[in-house]
């Protein structure tokens, strides 16, 4: 699989480390149900087949965090954006 890095250009996926679903949010630790919410956020993840947005770290290159929107069945990459741009 090839991933188009915004800084380095198209690179092999072996330069990257996938960190999972890019849409998972950290639960509020002050809520009474925080313990079960943290358990769900860490251990109970979906494994979707099809188009999905994931966080990838380019450790073998520019060391940027990227949001990669790809098809998990065909590995076709649709969009790649810097995670810092989305956080703003």
C-alpha cells in the first residue's frame, strides 16, 4: 500500500505505523461512568469493512501524524490530511 504524505510524497506503508480509528474521542474522566467509557474506548473498537478514517504516524519519514481515509478491503487511499489541521 502507498500513502501520499503531504510532506514526503507517496511512500510505502512500511514507513508508517497505524494507530487505529481517527474518530475515537477520549472520555471525560470526571463523569461517574468514566471507567466503563474508558474500557469501551480502549478495548471495544469496531473493525469496519470498507471506507474508514484512521490515524497513521510517519515514523520512517517526517514524523507527522496523518488522518488517512481509505478502504480497508482494497487499501485504496482516498484522502490524507495532517492530524494537526483537523484538530484546529
